[in-house]
């Protein structure tokens, strides 16, 4: 192909392909990060709930 000083359709196609691949990688990273944060928050809430429940059981059994 001859060298030109302007962008051809093939140049734009390659640029858009790179852009879409990069955007899909960013999307994957963002969704993975949000899912990990959701799991961490859920695990912390469950751990806190179980500690509170254990403390309540201890109070009920130790006071009588």
C-alpha cells in the first residue's frame, strides 16, 4: 500500500479495534473491582452479625 499523509479507512478500523479492546479490558477491571468490593462488604457484615449473635448468646447464658 502506498504511504499517505491522511488516515485511511483501514487506519480508522485498526484504531477503533484497539479502542474497543481497551474499553472492554477497562470494563472487565471495573466490574471485577465492584464485585470484589461487594463480596468484601457482605463478608464483613456477616462476620459482624455472627459476632453480635455470639455475644448475645453469651450474655443470655452467663447472666443466669
